[in-house]
């Protein structure tokens, strides 16, 4: 008998494999194919959401090797998000966050076509939030569950015309916790009011996302949108000062780990945008246990001297033993590094 499984047999055995590897907990929630959830109608690659699946965007985006992303939220019928005083939302069980990562063939001409890479689902289950990665096939007709993750060769032309080729890593089931865990439980990262408090271009016109959700009855307890904070788009020169934009970049890329209750708490470095203490933010703060990740530098941030700041050193590296963030990238975010350099250079010594 052949040792090779057909795709049909693999999909049939997938629930059993998940149960064997992960003790059965995710078995009730993981479906073999993305289409099994019914989030999109028509050709899957077009991502046309069915009624009840709402597209959204965040003002400050996590850097993921320059991948573009499409985001959607799906709530159970007749259920709402509940606004919390800390600016987050309480999600009903069976809520799903959907995020697809894709690349244009060329960032200089997006009309040349796109390649869908993966779609990640974050599902609020009886066991809490669980993350599942789905990898798109070469025909761009379907995405299949890959619990163990996957490595893919990706190439694109960047805005300067340079050809970029690298190995893209789809996270495995357990790696999702690396970014989403807080106080021992999985939580969403991007669904904060301050990251949603801006206009989105809907099919029926532009509208503030929070106002739209409120109008549609998707959220309860939401205060006046004008009273809520807004996190700037760090790529938009007009959205805030250099400091505000740099803090936004650091918040979305680093604070999921470097904040109270998260894995990086023991470092004493807190990078969430609400932090105001300069030392906790890294100014003249020596590393706790950076090892060679410190680059023989003394402080996380040295005002006026970005080249002597550990933060810049680690952001500019692709060495797994040095780079920060540790997960989610293989490339250096050049524009992000330059923004943080400008911020540090402008700091008063």
C-alpha cells in the first residue's frame, strides 16, 4: 500500500492528527479548509465577505515582512462586542478574526497581480481564543489548515525596483501564543478602539469604523467616538509627530510582549503606547538578560544616539539570536528602523 496520502485522505485524517498532537482541545474548532467556514462568497481569492462578516483595518499595522493584509471580523448572529473601559472589547464566544497575508508581484504596480500566502483565524472558543493558520494553494482557489506551519518561498519587487526573495514562515498552532498571550491566556492584539478610530472605505462610502459598527449594532457600551483616543499611522507623515508615530510603531510591533502580563514583562521594558515612564520605556535602561542581543551596548535607548541604542541594534538585525521582534519577520523593516532612529535622535540628552 502506498505510504503517500492523497489530499482527500489527508483532509479526512486531519481532525484525528490534530487530536493526537494537541490532546483533542482544538478538534471541535479547526476545519480542514478555509471555505468550510463560509466567510466569503464567489471566488475565494476575491475575499467578498458574506453578510455578517465585516472588513476592518487598523491605523498602526504589525510589520510582517512587508506583507499586505486583509482583515475581517465575524460575530455570532444577534451578538455584540462589549466595549471595555481600557479600550478593548469583550467578544462573544464563536467570534472569529480573519486576517489574510498577501503580496503584489510588484509594489510599483499593484495591477500586475497578487499572491495570497496565508489566512490566520483567531477563534473565541470555550477554551478561549485559538489561532489556526491556513495556507493558500498555488491555484489561489483554497487555503488549507497547516497546524504545523509551513515555509514558503516568496518574491516581490519592492518600491525601489529591487527584487526581494526570502523564505516566509507560516506560524504553527503553538506559535500563535507567542504574540497573543497575556496573563496566561490568548487575546486579540489589533482590536482596540484607538486602532479602529479612523475612516474605512466601505462599499457604500467612507465612515469611521467605530461609528459604523455602532450604527450596525455590532458593539454595545461604546462612548462618543470623539472622546476616544486615536493611534496614528506611523507610515503617514501627517498623522502625528515623529515621537507619536515611533511610539505607534513600537506599540503594535513590540508591546504585545513588552507589557504587564506578557512574556517580556520580566525584562522591565514596557513598550505599550500608554507607558509614560522613560526608564520603563528604555531610556538609559540597561538590559536585564539580553546576552549577545545587546551588541555590547549599555542601554536600550540612548537619547540623541540611535547607533548606541540596543533597540535600534535589535530592530536592524535578522540574526535569530539578536533580532526583535523574535517572531513574524525575516526581513528588516527599514522604514521602521529609520523612524525609530529619528525619534531617538530628537530626544533631549
